[in-house]
C-alpha cells in the first residue's frame, strides 16, 4: 500500500471517488514535470489525460510558475466588484482575441461549473432585457456534462450526477444524446450519422413554443460521458434552429477549448459560432482555478443599457479575475502561441487516431471514438458488478506508470499537447496489453 501522510485520512473527502476503495489502495501524486507525474514511491507516471483534461501545455512550465510567483508577491488579491487590475483586462483581451466570430467579451469565474451556471444566468437575463421575459426554459442534452452546480446538473444529462439531488431546476428539457453504436461505431473523428438529431429541438419548440425557451447548452464533444464527438452537420443545424427561434446557443468548451481538438476552440474547428462559450481547464493550464464565459457583442450590448451607474450584471464571485489566475492565463496563452501547440495537436491527431483505432478487435472493445488529441475506448459492460473494466484498466495502468481517465465503461485518453509519438505509443500499448489481461 502506498503511504499516506500522517494524520486523520478521513479528514479529506475526495470528489467523484470511491473513498473507501481509495483508502484501501491509494494512488498518490507528489510532483509533476512536463509529461510526467511522480508518485509517492518515486515512480514516474506518464500523464495520458492532461491531469483532468486541463494541463494542455504540460506540467510545471517555468513561464507560468514565474508569472504566478511574481504576481503573488506583487498583487495577491484584488476585488472584482467595482474594481479592476491590469492583468484582468489583459487576460480578457487575450482570450477574446482567440475566440471566433463576435465573441468579444469575457466574464471570468473560477471553474467550468461556475462558467456553466453563469452562462445560464446570462442567457436568462439577456432574454428578459430584450423584452422576452417569458423565455425561461433551458434545454440541455442527455449525457451532457456542464459542471456540478444546480444549473449545470439540471441541464446536464448524466444520471449519476443527478439522482441524489431531488427535482433540480424546473423548466428544463433535454435533447437526445448523439451516441449511435449501430451506425457510427469506430468512427474516426466526427460520425457520419446523426445530424438529424438536432431537429429534436424543433419538436421541443413545438411543445413549449419558442417564446418560452431561453437557451440551449451542448458540448461540441461530450467528454466526461465517454468522448462523444458531434455528428457532422449537427452543430450547424442547432445554430440554424436557435437563430430561427431567438434561442441563445451555448457551447460548453471547458474540455474542447484551448487546443484539445487541434484549434483554439471547437467552434473554430467546426465553423459554428455560439452566442456564449464556457471555458476553463486549459485557460490556465490547470495551474490556478479559472473559468470564463465568452459572450457575443449582441448579448453584451443588451446589458449596457440604462443609467451608467446601474449594475448591469448582478452576478459574480469573490475570486472573479483573481490576479494570480490572470497571470497564469496570460503566461499559458503565451506558451500556446509561441510553441504553436494548437497546430501541433492538429498535426499529431492522425497519428493519435491510428494508435487509438489499432485497438479495434481487442478483447472487450465495442467502440473507439476520437477527435483531435482525445479518444474514448468503450468496453463491454461487466454484468453483476459495479467495478467496470474501464476502472480496472485505469487502476492497473496507474500501477504500471500511465495515468488514464475512465467514465463508466469508457477509458478516456487526452494527453498534454506536448505529447511525443513514442508516448502516444506507450499509452495505447499499455491499454492494449491490459485489455488482454482482464476478464
């Protein structure tokens, strides 16, 4: 068993973790550099999932570390209510310049969960400000993940995240998910079939009338539910329907943002611009918590009405645009640009795709899905037990020096964008070997 530090180990309640199982056989990380963690035994662990989909530029980058150290020694905190600081404006400008279309305004928060709930509130307030106050209904999607706030789990569609918490927000509907193993199993990139599933939004509009619908929120690629890239044409069709009916379209790009798919954002890659985009994770390379909403000119300008002394958005957080987070974001964006990491991810995507799909035909594999530098290997369910094969591969891989993600029956891979081809090989060779070992 790995060694815990001294003290009461029950004092820490780990999130999304089987805590009793973990305490029986803990996985402890003590340092990180580049593509690798080190565990408490001194073993090197190849990071096959960018920490938690967030360390896109690799670990402990000196430029980010130095920016954080300099800032904490200069301006450790600055309130965001009725106050500002230069790093906040610089970080917002840098993020807005990366965003496509007219997404030119940035509202900072501290996580993807906060970004999701903030986006819903902004959408509801926008509809009221433009004289459409009856538009209160929110539309999510089955198997969607938009964080763990009450708004996020209400529009989200993962049953395990919802079942313990009662009725959640009222006035929420869900589009069907896009996973179709019968027609799209082992797709490379965006699946060919499923664009027509976006037309379910027209059915929901018919049911409730557009005058009652405020917003639709979807992930361009669902990550936490098992890597589900949107079918070809699906996002474009959603954009058309939302525009037609005056519905705010929100893209949750917490995972897909900042190079994961080989472009700044999925919106850029697919040529579909939403009204609001939520981001987090890669915005600071995971170094300091930060999230953001990037909103269109139309939405921002709707709030810039009335007396100039009036508060236009009665919403925010103590740590909004925290100086240290802003410094980390600016340094992170510098690294992305100077090392051309988004382009690098795009150039590596074919090699990564081939390595993932080489596992087709291995024991237990029922589907392989990929886009950019992210892949999901879906395995046959294991009847009669809550311990999935995906969890077993995750656990065994860590003991063999490779960190993966698992969600349900799916093994997820999303390495930092600095990954080398030999490291891609090692990740998928480890998965392949373990697939042959487990029952």
